C-alpha cells in the first residue's frame, strides 16, 4: 500500500533541510599574495620629512588669490562634482530603502461601491463599504535583511568616499590647468622676446650686408631665424586658448569669453609638501577608503546569498476590517468586523543549483573586489614614491637650468659683440641665439614640472582628507 502524501511530507522536509544546511558550508578563499605595507618610502626625499600633515585647503599654499577663487568656483559649479553629489543621494535613498525591510509594512484599504442590475422583475441596487488594515512582517531569521542593510550602508560609504576622491581630482585639475595656462603665457612672452632679439640681430646683419661686411647667405640665415620665431608663436597662442576653455569647463563656466588675469608662474609659491608614513595612506586617501568599503559591501552580499540557502522563510501577517451594506465610508451602518492572523513558511525544495550559484558568484565577486583593493594600495604606494621623486629632481633640474641660462645669456652678448667687431662669423651668433631660446623655454617648463609635482604629491597623499571614524561617515536619514 503506497504511503500517503501527508506521511511522506516530513521525510521530504528533513531531506531538504539537510541539503540546505550542507549547502551553507561553502568556504570563502582569497587568492593572491598578502598585502604588506612598507615602513618607509623608496625615495630618500620622502623619508627625510616623514610623518607630516597636510592642510585640507592645500591649494592656498600656492599663494594665488585668483587660484583660490577658481577652486571655489569649481567646487560650487563643477558638473562632475554635481554628478558625484547625485550618486551620494542615490546611495542614501538605497540605504533607507534597505533599512525599511527591517520593519513591518502597514496597508490601509478603503472600498465603497454601488451596483445596479435590471431584469424582468425590475431593477435592484446593492451597496457596500469596507475598511481594512493589514500588517505584514518577514521575520529575519537568518539575518539576510540586516546584512542587506549593512551592505547598502557600506555602499553608501564607498559612494561618499568616491565623492571626496572626485573633489580632490577636481581641485588638482583646476590647479594644474591654471599653472599650465600661466606656463603657456610665460612661454609666449619668451617667444615674443626672442623674436624681438632675432629682429634686432637681423637689423645688425642687414646693416653689415649693406656695408659689404656680411654675405647674402648671412642675411638669409638670420631672416630665416626671424621667420621661425614668428611661426613658433602661433601654436603657443592656440594652445593657450584651448587651455583656457578646458579650465572654464572645470570650474563650470561658459568657455566663450573666459579668461584669467595671471600672466606667468613667477608669483606662485611652490610649497614643500611633507609626506607621511606609508601605512597612513589607508586612512588618508578617499579612493582607498572607497575600495575598502566596497570590500565590506561584498562581504555583506555573501551573507545575503548564504542566508538564502538556509531552510524556511517565516512571514507574519495580520489584517482586520469593517464592512457594511451602506454606501459611503464615513457612515458604516451595522458594520461586520473580521480579522485574520497568518503565519507562512517558505522553503525551496529544488532550484537546480540557482541559490548555490548565487553564493559562489558573490564569493567570486568578493575576491575580485579584494584584488582591486590590493592593486589600488600598491598603485598608491608607487604614486607617492614617483611624486616625491619628481618633486625633488625637478627642483634640482630647475636650479641647473637657471645656471645654464646665465651662461647662455653671457655667451649671446659676447657673440653679438664679436660679430659686430667682425671677430666671429654668423654661425656662432646663431648658435648662441638657439641655445638661449631653448634654455629659456626649458626653464618655464621645468618650473611647471615643479608645480605639477607638488600638486601630484598633494593629490596622491589624499589632499588632507582623513577617514571619518564611523563606517559611513555620517548617519543616514
């Protein structure tokens, strides 16, 4: 005699519970080498002044009121920062929505109706009103709702840290764009000054040619130098206008008609940035903090996926209502009350491995996030060493270029004097011109490199940002 379905149901449930419990034992493995933070930097220049601090408004260290105003405009009107702000708002909404799953839902329903019918015996009308209140609550037996909420909080924290990273990149971009414009204008001034020198020497060669002391070849060569200097000015002017338009977009202004007052790099101070020890990068850089928060969110996702493997989902629901044959909700005559209390249990018997696959996917995603975090830390360590090296060596190179310029200026004066006296030919004079023109342009670019190195060092050190004590920075609403 075959067993009845009622008798076999407990056995089926026991098997399902055993299978589900066995599926919960999936381990989490983390491949890859361990993350070791060095005690010191590779660059001696960074280690000499380790354990410093950075002003949160670091851009003011360059000593430019115009630059300060541009940064404030960018922070107030940048489209990129506005987009990052909206992402934070969306993450806050998602966190509040996830938090709502921890509480019961309450629904109020009000119905009133009238129905008419007509037959051979005449017409009839029926009226009715009903008011009901329902409460539903899913008991978080395995903590999946709490884990989902914690994951959303960590995702919110990551979004906020991403906002800070965007803000830091924006400020660094404004400072770099501003200094590039000043550098371009300084190069333009040098090119125009060199054109004036070439034209003055051309007049000397032309006078000697008229007096028979210089050849037509000398005159043609110096004329070519003048034309080359004029031609070099045009691309510099085009680049200057392009840089101005790029800065306008960064600060959220219309590119047409945008301009700045600064003319060269000389008024800008070059701050001496003090690095701190490598281990502090983990709490000083918002991009690393965002990667760490994403790792915590991935852990929460694993908890949610594993909770789905556990047996039984328990839900409670309660409802009560009033109904009446009268039309109109405000006048329930002779109401009939009703109430319902229900407990529901849900257990997946067979899903073809879907739930187990979800767990394995979450674990794989967590390992991926972990490796991304490890790579971000390693990259950050490299960036600080590179920026410290650039800051130190660009300062040394600028000093060397200044010494070279002094010698080339002296050589040009002597070469011009000897050419006037007829002691040297034009080739020596042309060589002296080219050498001076080149080193003057190199000095401007080298000073720009020093400024960029200081900005990069501020940026890779986090720009004075410090991770807030709470996991999400502030309390969600």
